C-alpha cells in the first residue's frame, strides 16, 4: 500500500511507539488521524504535524467508531490502521497477601485484547468499501501491537502476557478472513523500547534491561518500531505474521 497520499489512523498515537508511527507516516506523506485517550499530548502532536486528533478509548465502541469514521471520511478512505494503544501491568498470581485481583486482569484484557479487536473490526469494516488500489488491488492494511511477552512472559506478567498472546493469535485468522476483502493484517511484537512505558523505571533497572539485549545492547527506539510499521504497510507480501522486533532478546523468567 502506498503511504504517500493515504489516510492513516494511529490508535494510541499520542505517545511512545504510536507517536513515532504518526510522525513516520506523516513524513512519508500520509494524512494521519490520531486516536487516543490522552487529549493533551494527542492534540499537541496533531497540531505540530497538521494531523487530526480524535478522543477515543479503545474499549468504547461509539468513541472508536467516531475516530474510524473521521478517518474514513477523508480522501481515499481509511487505508492504513496502526493500533498501538495498550497498557502494561505487573502482578503475581498468588501472593502472601492474596490472589491476583480479578479486576486488574480484566482491565488489561479489556484494553489490550478487546480494545485491539475493537480497532480491527471497525477499521476492517471501513476498509472493505475502499476502491482497490495498486497492482494488487489492496483496500487496506492493519498493524497491531503485541509484545515478546506473548512468548517469554516473565513472573508477574501473567495478565499482560495473556493479553499480548491474544493479540498475536488474532493476526492469522484476521488476515485469512480479510484476504477476501484485500485487507492485510500483521502484528509487531516489540522487545524493550524506550517509551514512557519504561521511562518510569529507575535508571539502573533500565540499564540492566538494555544490557540483557544481545544486539544491539540498548533499548529500541520508537522510530525503529515506526520503520517496521511503515514497511508492513508498504510491502504487500507481509501478511498474517507476528514480527518480533527485539534485538534477539529472549526474556528470562524474572
Ligand atoms: N515500550 C515497550 O518496550 C513495549 C514493548 C512491547 C510492547 N509494547 C506495546 O506497545 C504499545 C505502545 O506502548 P508504548 O510503549 O508506546 O506506551 P505509551 O504508554 O507511551 O503509549 C500508549 C498509548 O496508548 C494510549 N492508551 C492507553 N489506553 C488507552 C485506551 N483505553 N484507549 C485509547 N488509547 C489508550 C495512551 O494514552 C498512550 O498514548 C502497547 O500496546 C504496549 O503494550 C511496548
């Protein structure tokens, strides 16, 4: 799918990996709509780049339909959707003070799994009515964000790992179904990236994490995630795959 001139929706685009993707798509000539719950950062980024911002919580069907509708109404319809909204969570299954809260597990699943599916279903529905474009007659491309925790979940990551495992697992059935509408679906499974999600950790913990990455032994840069998201959009043979982006990191149990 040609990025230049296409309309792209980046959900969770106000910060971190999503914000870098907004910048990368915008630099490559896409007309970008940012959807996020963080109004202040989302509006600031949209203002800086001449993009549009729509307030939308991924767990809210109506708000998200508004964001997808705003993108679909722009020239050429919604062609590219990158879903980066998500939350982290650390909690053990059984501790001396009691079991893992059910409510925290449900919240992680609601935002990371139901939220991602909400984005996928509404974006795909909007893309179905696009005119076929290019040599392959593509109608759209959806990129979601899993995590290497889907495969190497650490102690305390049971909710987060389960949620990202679900995001990874929806990729192939989604790509298989939407192939009939010429819509591709891929997921990126990032390792450790330098975003506000990790910025809260003390400097020595961040250094330790960075040193655990085989090569390059540093945290990933959000721009590197954005480059892969753009390649997925541009390369028509990338479909139905979850791509690890992690410098060969395999996380230890703790
Ligand atoms: N940073 C990493 O190392 C890393 C590694 C693996 C996976 N990921 C995943 O990448 C994605 C982006 O993470 P990040 O590091 O950029 O984090 P981030 O906190 O910088 O960005 C997440 C964005 O999602 C938005 N968001 C959160 N809940 C939302 C909701 N309910 N509705 C709409 N927007 C919502 C936030 O406001 C924020 O703008 C997440 O899904 C995260 O799990 C990150």
